[in-house]
């Protein structure tokens, strides 16, 4: 069974290559083919750590969804606060 490597681990492995460690040595140490290492290195040089992720935009979409959820919660809380009896009494004192 082939164990998948995380983007962070791939970046660390590639950095070892870029620092001059022989590719064959890295291949044996991490049990990764030389072809995979070459592909990872080229992807890293082109895209950084994001190049290892299957769908880099997914993390950005998830971030936007979380922000949207927070904003929706704030809106609901403000609506409840606006419609609460305490809020209504508070506004009558200001008039």
C-alpha cells in the first residue's frame, strides 16, 4: 500500500533536494520514486507548496464559506437584538 504524502512533507523533501542532497538518496530514504521526486521538485519550483495540493482553490473556497457563515450569524444576531423587547425599550429612552 502506497502512503500519500502531505503537501508539507513533500515541500520538506523537495527542499532537501534543492539543498543538494542526491535524489537517489532522498528516494531511498522516503521510499518515493525518482520520477515522483522530479515531478514534486518541478511543481514546487513553479507553484511553491500549493503545487502539491490537489485543488489549491478548495482551501480558498472553504475560507470564503467560513467568512460567509460568520457574517450570516452576525446578521441573525443583529436581527434578534433589534427585535428584542430590551432593545425596543432602550430605543424609546433615546427619543
